[in-house]
């Protein structure tokens, strides 16, 4: 496959545009550099390898666009394989071993990179490369809508985070002073469908490392994530029984109408149990139809909780609702699923690490950021529930994920990568320290 070339100020004339589609690429790096010049006076003792990352702003934007132009929806296994190859081509430049790990319930594979596995300090870097956009989705290509914004499928959730992670680790390896820090990068292909295949692998990894860093997107205001709701994923299937009167008109229950009623009452549970959040998905009709009656339909919905104990109350209420509907003549609802990701909470350990991370941002002259609660779950929920303290939301700034308007703030790619690289450099140099496990 050939690559077209475009001249971008600040880059080599041989920089490929990776087949990206959009406009005004030529102003990416120049504008980003001008925007960041005012911060340089505030930076103290910044390793030159990390300072030079600003010059790679345009390259990071183009790399992200090329990754997002490759569809890797959770069920597009051919696309996931192609995306895995793109990631491997970049991450293999790190000084470690690269492996493909098979999963049991999906043909997609995990990409694992291990660097210095016997070093005294061991870190885990986590992300996922599947997206919420299927192969038939209408949103498939990226567009540079301005010098500072890229719109595209997965730019913020979470291929932008993978770009940040990779850039940070490369810069850290160039500025590294000792052999103290080893790490594993674990990139999974099934987060958007519940991490059913990779959950055990993540739980096992959580036992082997001192601290985890998850590069899900930052909040639109730049904050990282302190805590997350836990989530459960459920499937409700309705079976209607065809029937008709002597006049030939349908009289049996319509599965779609019945399931619509069930879903509406399910959503009302959020008013009965404070703090829970229910996110329904579209209803699918299937099976055979008889005289206008749909006799089979199913839907999926996600339930978010703040406390583990709320899961029992939710399940009991859902079961009672199913029994109420099944008492009606001519229909049957089956409910499957459960809670896969427990709530994620902060701790004294993560508080200390976040304070050091925040200080790195200050020393880089970045806009102030804090940390906050997220209503969505991530694989950090699985890692923390297995005992690994984590910082999450370390990726770039953006918004409108899972929609045709998903966008990323391009300058934040470099800013977030520099923050991570500087934190790792200071940890390696002994300027900052991870708290002992007993502290959290």
C-alpha cells in the first residue's frame, strides 16, 4: 500500500499523511507550536527529549487519523486484526517483547508489550483498540475541522489515548536514566462489549504490578478520572405468541410493543433506586411475523451503580419486573446478564499519585486540571476491583464519544503525552515515589 506525502511545517517533507481525509492539515504543527510557546518560560528542568515532543504534534494528529480511518468495531474481526497490525508496527519500537494473546470467546486478540519485567518498579498501561462503530456504521472517516480539532470514529474513545500512551512511553525511553522501571502495555479488543474475553487477563495482570495507568479520555474540561460507576450489562428477550381473531385481525401480543413497555418500566427504576443510571439500546425484531405480529424481539441495556450493594437491589427489581410481564397471557420475557464492572473509587494511594501527576502538568505550563467522578465505567473498574490502584482518564481532551460528532483536541495529544512522560522520568529519577500498597 502506497502512502501520499504532504509537507507540514515542522515535519520532514517525507512525512506521510497516512491516507487521511480532511482539510488544513498543513497548519497543524505550526499553529500548535505557536499556541504552546507561551508555556515555555514556566518549564523547569524538563528533559530535552520530553520538551521536543511539541515538534511531533502534527505527526501525532496524522497517526491518530490513520488509526481511526481503520474501522475496528468490536464485532468487526477483520478490522480488529488490521488495527492490531497498525498498533504492533508502532509499539514494537519500544525495547521489549511483543505478543498476541488469544481470548476464549472472541477471535480478536490482545496486544501485550513487556519491557524490563524484572525491574523493581512494575507498572501497567491499559487501553482498548475496539470502538463503538461497526463496519456498516455511516461514520467511518476522520476530518480535520480546524488546526486544533479532529473529528472521527474513535478519536477520543480511545485511539487518542493509545496515541498518547505510545508517545509518552517513547519519550520516556529516550529520557530514561536507570533500569528501575519496567512495565506492561495491555491493549484489549472487547471493552465496548463488556470486556467479557479480556476480564480474566486484566484481573491476572492487576496482581503483578504496583500501579496502573488507563488512557481513557480526559473529561472535556481536562480533568482526569478519580472514580467511576460500576456497570452491569443485560439482555432482555421477548417471545410473543401469534394469535388472530375470527376476522383475521391479530390479537396476540406484539413482542416489540411488549418489550418497549418493559424497557420503559426498566428505565423508571432509576427513580426508585437513587444513584443508578440505565442506558437502553435500540430494540431488534427477529423471528417470524404473523399477520403483522412480531413474535420475537430483544434489546440490551446497561445499568450503572455507585455502590456494590446496589447491584443486588437492581437485580431483584428486574426479576420482579420480568415476573410481572410473564404473568400476562401470550408473552414471555427472558433476562440474562449481570454486573461485570464493580464501582471504582479513589484511595490515599491514587490521591498521592494524582498529586504528583498534577504537578507535572503544572510544571509543563498546562491549563489547570483536577480529577472527578465519571458516570461511565472502564477497564480501570476491573483492575481496581482486582487490587491494582489506578489513575484513569489520562488520554486527550475531547467529547461526543459514540456519536458522529466525536472529536479530540489535537494540542492535548502532546500535552497529555508530555505529562505522562515527565511523571515517568521523575519516578525513574527518584524525584517522586509510588506509595506502598499499605497506604491505599
